[in-house]
C-alpha cells in the first residue's frame, strides 16, 4: 500500500459485492479518472476495460456532464417529486422518451437498476389488477440472469448465491432455464445458433401454473453479470411472441445493454422487438450521478392511471427525478447523439470480436463469447478453488495497469464506446499475457 492508502481507515465501509477481509488486507485504490483511464493515488494510469461497471460508456469526467451537474447544483440542488414537480425532470423524461423506441410512452425515475426492476415488477402487477385480472401475479425470471439487489430483483433473478442468505424470498415467482449451452455453443461469435427452442419452456410453465396467472416475464437481453450470456438466434423473438399472444408483459432489463453497448441505442432495437417495459440505469447518466428509469408502453401507464383514484401508483423514491441526475442525463444523451456512440460501438465491435477470439487457444480457456462491445472469456476452474483462476488473472491485469471484471471463473470485458483501436490493443495484450502466464 502507498502512504496515501495507509492513512485511510478501511474498516468502517462494508463494501458491496466484495470479499472485504481479502480486499482490506491488500486494497486497490482509484483516485481520479479521465477518458478511458483511471488513476491510482500513486499516479499509475489504469486502462478501464469495463467502463467503470458497465456504465461509463462515453468516457470518464466528460466536461459537458461535469458542467451540467455544476450548473444545476447552483440553481436547484434538490426538489421533491411527491405531489410537486420541477422543470428539468419533465424535460428529461420527454427527452428520454423520444430517445427510446417509438412504442415507449412514459418514464418512471428511480436511482439504480435494482429500483428500476422493482418498479417494473410492481407496475406489472398493478397493471393486471387495473385491467381486471388480479390473479395475474406470477413473475417469471430466468436462471443466471441478474436483476439487481432488491428483494424483487433477487427473487426473479437467477443467480443462486445472491439468494441464499436472504431466503425466503417473494412468493409467486418462477424461472425459465438459462440459454447458456456451453457444449453446443462453445466459442460462438455473436449470437449462438442453438437454443431458441428454450423459449418454449414458457409455454410449459404456463401449462403448469395457469395462463391466467402469469403477470410478466423479465429477462436480460444479454445476461451481463453472469458472464455475457448471449441469446441464441431467434430466442428473444419466440419469447416475445408467446408473451404477446397470451397477454403477458415482457420486461427487458437493459441496465447493461442500454445506451449503445450492443451497437444500437437499446437491445430492443438491436433485436427489432417492443418489450412492454425496459429498465435502464448505468449508461443513463454515464455513471456520473445515480439514476435509473423504467420505460413503459403508453397503454400500460394509461391502464393503471385510468383505474386509479388519487395516487394511482403508491410507489416512488425520495430522489426520483433528482435535478442533478436529470442534468447529467440530458448532457449524456446529447453526447450520445453528437458523438454517435452507438455507431462507434458498432464500428469497433468487429475488431473487439477478433481480438477476443484470438485468445481461444490460451491455457485453460473453455469458452469465448461476445455481442457488440460485451465479451467474456470463461476459464476451467481450479479443482476445489472455484473463482481462484480468474481472480489471479484480475490481479495480473491490474498489476499491468488494466482493469477487467471477473464473475466466478469468467473474465468480462466491456470497453467504453469511445475506445480507439490502440486502446483495444493494450487491453487484449494485457489479458492475453495474463492468460499465458497462469
């Protein structure tokens, strides 16, 4: 540790999703950021290979966003959103609605992807009750999907280690099988060819639980936190068709895939689909101020509001539509438009794919997969020590001034959409060397 690090008391902060004892015995600190780099307290430049945490799509500390936040803080730092309004929240809602696919009519603001998911799940049940079908309460998730850390999100989510300490969870929840077929789809470039028929498991679930009881299906278009699990060709389309036919609301969790990550503004556009709701966060403000939103089809909003009396949806947060977050979001959307970030991602994706798949023969690599600027390298676990191999790769890359992300024994890569070709070279050179030396 540097002197600057030893002067910091580490114990008080219970860090999220962190092995606290291990980290605090050997901490890694980031103190500044600019463009596609972090800086450590001792002045090392660290190439950011994961866009912060899938969120800094436009690069760190963009002056346009910094200035927008500063101006807003000096004008209106906070205003309540319960029975009151402030202009910038309405301005941002309209701008975001126009930025979204054409079928989206309304926006509900929250503060994190977890809250956006819980909002969507609550709206789904409220919608069916307002629509005269109160028995539609079952919420369907999918194995290995991640939908945040709220009770609703971990209930419909499919990562079992996130559930165990907190059981029992919400009732009336069911799960579809994961589409990740390692044997059939190993080393796929883009969408794998096998597995579209797994969408039909929704019909099996419906036959078991009853058609009139299913409220909504929520999926990540590409499962991010589980290690970039890409949907098979035709899978999402089949799932959407079943939902539409049977009056089930379809929710796309686009917290990671939104705002250009797949070479389109949203995954819904990439796949040509119209989910009834979409949850967004992370790239919404370029990670600068916590904010999230649930985007929904206008007919869903209209149904709930028309059936209400007074407060139609008794739900919300103290910081919903926070003025500083709205200012950051408006500046972020402007950057997306002026810098054509989705187009940049689409143009960079083929090189990203080639460099990623050049590592298929590295020691202990059992799969490589990708879509857009999302990629994963899955490693053969060490017997009796799951996760240790990837953890060693993570440390070697950080020692080589490159930040990657790991989940279990999978390396995840998600470069900023403003990366240049030479920065991709640095990223994959470091990862390749770390893999070769394991």
